[in-house]
C-alpha cells in the first residue's frame, strides 16, 4: 500500500467509527437503525470472507456453513442455558472453531474448484441435516422462541454491540496483517512452494486462517439470530455464500475495511431495493457488473489508486519546488 494511503487509513477508520455510532442517532429513524443493524452484521460476515479470499486465495462456495452453524449453535445454547445473548454468541462461535479446523484441514487436501465444490457440498449437507432434525432444530420452519436476553433484545443495543464487534474485528485483522501470522499467510498464498522451503506448511497456514474466518462468520450468524429473532435453514444456503462472496469481492479481495463497508452498503442497498421495486435483482446485477467493470480491485483497489495518485502529486510538487529553489535567480542574464 502506498505511504499516502497508509497515512489516510487511520482517519478513514475514525470516520467509519463516527458514522457507525453517530448517524442512526442523528437521524432518529427506527427503520434506518434496523437496516444498519443488519448491514453491520453482514459487514462482519463479509470481513470473515475477506480472510478466505484475501489471505488464502481460495474461493469457498460453502462459507454459509459457519454462518448457519453460529446461528443454530447460539440458539441451542441460549435455549439450554441461562447465559446472556452476547456471551452465548461468543461461546458458541469459539466452540465451533475445533470443528472448523478439522473440516478445513481435510478440505484443503483439494485445491481450486475442487475445494470450492467440497465446501458447497458440506454447506448443503448441513442445511439438509438441520431441515430433517425437526425435534432439535424445528425443521424447515426454523427454530423459534429463542430467549434473547435484554443485553441484545433492544435494536439500539444490538446495533452498538454489532458495531463494536465489527470495529474490533477490522482492527484485529489489520493488526494481524503486519504480524508474522499475516505475513506467512500471504506468503503461502502467493508462492506456496517457496514458503515451504522456509518451513511453512501451506495446509496448516490456510487451515488456521480459515479457522479464524469461520470464527468471525459464526459470530455474525449468532448476531443475525438476535436480529431476526429465530434461526432458519436458509442460512446454510448457496445464496448466502454467493452474496457474501460478492460483498468481499466488491470490497476488494485484499482490503479488510473494504469488505466491511461493502457488506454494510450492499445489504442496505438490497433491502432498500426489495422494498421499492420487484426488479431489485436486475438492478443489483447492474451494480455488480458496473463495479467489476470499472473497479476491478474493488473499494480497496480504488483507495490504493487514490493514495498512489495523491503520492505522485506530492512527489511531483516537491520536485518542482526543489527545481525552483535550485534555479539561478534573475534568469539566465544577470
């Protein structure tokens, strides 16, 4: 990333925090608060896919598996215990991590489209399992009557909790990016053969990264349970996986904040369009095509280009200023 873009990253994140926390309260519109709550949750989900796409270079057609697992895991935990909703979400997500590591360790024996297809098959299998376990999950009707504690029952409280979790997750991903963990993950992504010469296992590096992505997806699923008030089998569906894939792609495969912003914006756009026109699918398709055509690097790529052009402008100005100072005063004839 250009130095000028890095210098502007902190103000941008600060502006994002101010917008997340201030805008709904300034407008005072309950509908907007509800819409942004769902958007922030999907922003967290899109951030989790950023780890899949940007850190491992793999494409998963079944990332919805962990979103749905977090949703149902949280619902079953809240029904079986008296734990509050937010701790229950975090406990359910952490409990899913060993399973996620095992699944990814086995799935990564495959590569490219075969990895994408095995993840798709696993998500579909989980969805069918949930639909047929009627006594435990409610079957096709979903799991209703989940006791949501007051800490996340109010829309404003859920919005603030989801926003804090999103900001913390973005900050953690950006911090890890510069540590040994992030450097090794991206080295394995770019050149696994050379990374192996330095003792870094491609399978284990990607397994740990995908485990972190599954953790964030499960947290997003638990938050979405509190947002919807129920768990539903469609959370495991391919539509969920493809939607979050598009969000992360539009945000920029290598941009954490871009994925989060794209998740918020596209969720809000989709729900706004569905409420106003029956041709919302066509309009969303046009938006996706336009972004891929004119912003091939997504929001993150656009930001890097803006930073690079600003850096070139500053460099050019410094060169011209230096030339002016070194030129003889009074012209060629004195």
